[in-house]
């Protein structure tokens, strides 16, 4: 009987030890529960990492497209205060391009709407560029020329020193 009682006590003790190893829901042992939680954390971190990498790719793409646009605008000058014409596309001003990238040789590239900044090919607008379509009076144009000259003087940049039109309004 003593042997049976000993055997029975061992069985009960082993059962109690097993019960203590199990988690709150008695479905996983404590060790299994910890492993499961660590795996959940790792999965969440890898998902977050994938999401962040995707965000980085999107931002890099946006950055590269903006840089391409800036590179395209390098060497362009726009003088909306000096030259304006009313056309079927709105009030436009010419956009000039530095053809040798030296600051001395410019040619007409296109026309840009003063208010919307929409750019139009010169071939589309050129037929509408006539003296009678010019906006502003001679007095207003003279005031705009004076304002631009004053701005240049305030910036401390002489026209002969400024080869890339930075003292003028550059298209952005």
C-alpha cells in the first residue's frame, strides 16, 4: 500500500509541476508561450521593416523625379515682370534657355502662364505675340524694370557678374 501511495503521490506531483509550467489558458507551456510571443514580435518587426522599405522607395522615387525636374529647369530664365502678353491661354511671359550654359547665349524656349505657371510650347503661343496683345502700359513696364534693377542692386549682384539669371525670377 505504501508503494501504491508513493506511486500515486509521484503522479500527482508530476501533474502539478506540469500544470505550473503551462500558461494562463493551459494551452501552451510557459516556454512555448514565450517562443510564440517572440515569433509574433519578429513577424511584426519584419512587417514594419517591409512597410518602411516601401516608404523609402516611394520617397526616393519622388526625390529623383523632383531632381529631374530641377535639372531640366537649370539654365532657364523667366521675366514675368518685364514681358507679358494676353493670349488665348491666359497672360503669358517668355521662358528663355541658356543654350551654352555660360550665361550669355539665350533663346526662347516656351511661354508660361503667369498665374498658373503652365508652360506652353513657343510654336503654340508665338502667333498670338503681337504689340496689341502686350499687357501693361509703358509706365508699368518702366516701373517693373526699375523694380528689377533695384532688386539686383539689393542683392549685390551686377548683371555682368550674374551669368545664370539667379537675380531674376527662376522657374521653380
